[in-house]
């Protein structure tokens, strides 16, 4: 039987409000009762709560959109701030240098004494830039360095792509080195990718950032079952099924993403120059997360206080190792598969 338009709309609205009701009913135990949601869900009280996977997808989507948006804005602000600072220092130094040059009453020695005297009142960075302005041959190189920094130049395995104009020149140099001093095949491949990206007007930093944006959410989703396996090994004596550890893993990651999303939203409304307030938020957030993880482990696995702390420490070390390995793997996959 064909579904009518009215029935389709009614069904869609019903599903939406059902999801909405479940989501907000799930938030209270998730945020304020560590471990309780997992216990309730596995006890069979599932009708009132959102399905763990559905909740994870929804929360993680919001988190990663906001996280990468904030990261991009911070990079842009730092770049603009650096450019403004460089332009300000350049303009001030240029004015001083031109003023000294145009003063015909001063000898060369006196001009040097005047500039040295002025530099003594300037910050180290400004004085250094002033020296560059006074040396005509260094002005072009100093400005070129600033331009390169602004472009975010970055290469794998050092600056080989800056030393040699082409990949063939690089390989020719490698062939002149002793075998033990040559780069391995993986390093050669990554350096070749740098040359390819340069030809396309890209740089490694841009490629890696885009790769991280696309692959990090996938990596985190794949880490869920791996974290569940770590929990299974760490709490083997609890005799829980693997799926139970998985549910706890999903709920814990949902909390982390949701809590970090809230902190990011708070930081948006804090002026950038309030560094003390931002640092305080970061410290409090870290303390809250550590307490939440400890409390949720103790509630779900029902272990003693110190046993929970020791297990928490061991699980954290194993998770950090797996996370680091996965992140490095993402970088390699991004570099290898990027055209």
C-alpha cells in the first residue's frame, strides 16, 4: 500500500519529537549521573533513552563541526595578528630609518649611534627588524621569510624540498651519500609527495589539515570498539559481555564530546584577551572529565576506590597508545592517498 503524504508527514513529525524526547531524557543521566545511563540501559530500561549509536552520531557530528570551525578561526586570527604585528614593526622601523637617512647633519658614525640608541628603547623583535631595514641586502630576505611563514610552509622529514629545486635533484644528492645516511623508501615517497603538492600550489600543512578533518571522525568511531576491547581486558574479572563494554564506551565518548562542545560554546562568548578565564575553564574541564571517568568506571564496574583508580590509570595509558597510533596512521594514510 502506498503511503499518503499526510501519513508521511505525521510519521516524520512523530519520529522527530520521539527523538527529541528521548534525547533530552538521556541528557540528565549522561551529564550528571556518571555510569548510571549505561547501567539503566543494560538493565532493559531502553524505551526512554536514545539508542547509543544514534546518540553518538548526533553528538559527535555537532562536536566535530564546532571543533574544526574553532580551530580554523584560531589559525586565521593568529595569522592576521602576526601579519598586523609584522606590518606595524615594518612601518615603524621604516619611518625611523628614513628619518635618520634624510638627516644630512649627521655623519655615518653619528647615524649609527642614533640608531643604536633608538634600538636600545625598542623590544628585541623590533630592534632586530630595524637592523634588517638598515641592511639593504637583508631586507628582501627578511620579508621573504615573513611571506613564507605566512603561507604556512611545512614539509615532511625536514626541508629537503627547500634545498633542491626538483625531486630528481634530491635523489641525485641522496645517491651521493653513504647507504646508511640515505633516507628510506617511505621518506623518499613522502618527500616526493611534497614536490607534487608544490606543483599543484599546495603544501603539506594544508593537505594534512584537510585529511585530519575528514578522517578524525572516522578514526574516533573506529576507536569505540577498540576502547571496548581495552575495557574487556582491564575488567576481565567482572565477567561482562563485550557488548556491555561497548555500550559504556559509546556513552563515555558521548559525554566527552558533549561536555567539550559545551566548553567550546562558553569560550566563544569570552573575549580572546581574557586568557586567565580561558585557562581556568581548561583546568576545571580537565578536573571534571577526570572525575567523571573515575566515577563512571566505579559505578558501572562496581570496583573499590583504589582499584578503580589503578584500572583507570592503566586503561588511560592503553587508550592513549591506541589513539596516538591511530592518529599517526591517519597522517600516513592522508599523505599516501592525497593526490
